[in-house]
C-alpha cells in the first residue's frame, strides 16, 4: 500500500530528500524537456526517482516554485503537479522499451527493496510458500539460499513437509550457483511472481485495512472513515464494503432487516437479490408482506439476465445503506467476532 509522500506534507525545500527534489523537478519539466535528463541516468537512479515520483501525490504550486527557484534562480511556479503511476509510466515510455518500463513499474508497485532478493524479504512467508510449492525443489533451494535465514525458516515451515525436506537436502548439497541459473531464477520470479503480487497488492491492502477498521470502536471508525473519504472516497467505500459484506446482511435481526428494506430503492433491492444466495433471499422475503414479496419476485423475473457489475453495485449500495443506518442508530448489527453491538 502506498504511503503519503513526505514531499506533500512539506513546504520547506530543505526538508526534501534528493530523490524527492529530482522527482518534482522532472515532473515540472514535463515529458519533452526531461527526456534528455532521463537518458543520462543509470538504471538504479531511474528506479529510485520513479519510486518516489509514483508516490508524490499532489504537490503545491508554492513548493514547486521554491524548488525551481532554488535550481535555476529566476523562475515562476508552474502550478500544482500530480505524481502518479500513470504520469511516471508515460515519462519512462518515451525513452526506453515497453518491456523495460513494465519491469520498472512492476517493481515500483511490488514490495519495497532495490533487488529481487530484498523484495522477497518483504513478502509474507505464506504467500511465498504458496508460490514456491509448485516449483522444482532445486529452484526453491536456490531462492531460499538467497534470502535471510529467519525468513527462509518461516517459508520452509509453511511448505508441505516432504517437499520442505527435499528442499533442505538440496540446500545441503548445493555448491555455488552459476550466474546464468541465478539470473533465470531471478527473471522468473520477477515476471511470474512479483508482477502478479503487484497486481493484487492494492486489494490485499484494502482487505487488511478493513480488518483493522473492524477492530475500531464506532467513534474511532467513524472518525477515520470520515477523514479517509475526504482524501480518497473510493478507498473509503471499498473498506466499508469489505468490513460488512452483503452476505452479512443475513445476520441482521428482523427489525433491522425491515428498516433496511424501507430505505432501499425497490429496483436496487431486486437487482441485489438477483445475485444473492437462496438462503439470503428467503431471509429478505420472509420479512416482507406476501403482496410485496410477490411483486418483487415478478420484478426480478422481468429483469431477465443482468450484468454482474450492476449486481455488485446494487449489493454494495445496500451494504453502505446498512452501515449508514447503523451509524444513525436505526438498526443493530453484529461485529465480526459475532458479539452483538447495541445501538442506542
């Protein structure tokens, strides 16, 4: 998960690191003027500046102006800038092959670390073990010989026992690994593992944060979500949905379900229930009058096939309405540990 940029919180250029200054300057120069400078940097410098640039966020115009004045003397501010993955990738694409750009961007999105082996040290042992258990024991032995002993021990403990013992035997018999073999292993890890890990990192971060929020008390949860909504409404909505899922609506008491039904648009309700399990549907229908239930069933049948995306959106809307009703004290929900939380 990306962290707020140090640069975004500073107004004194003396507080900026060299990489932060370089990243802001490159963005200020734009694609055309910065191209020649990018070409003069070595690969490690490009990676370092790209890593910082992709996490800059919004940079105030006053900070941009101070930095440019510091570099070139007499120059006015160029307005605010937005450092993002997209702008960084677009700049890099103008001066190097697409494959190389993709490799750099995947490494930026992946766990922290300058080399592949540094990055593996930041990968959870269970995640790494689930990938390695499908590789040859000799390949796994090479990988584990390159990471720290304490991390290798945790990975071995997460592997199937017989497979782990085979890996241990290979490590005991291992001599120096030829460079071409090591390069191939490193390339495979980068292409097949780190790139997949990078693509799933954002969702994993939201899932983890949802579990953190689940353990807040209601006042703290509300305070954090309100602040997060001001900065990133999309992230806040995703966390709220992960904290209390659509299936969790089936755990509401009858009075809460009836309150929820009165607050959900009928077309959204029908769409959401189209993708619900039979058990959850029955719970909702049992809390309606016979006439209302009959009308809703007829409406659902008349919809015909519906897009999964539309169903997901309708279900998320119901979840968010339930959360809002709980915040207003109009319904009662249970927390993730199954303990009733009373709303007064």
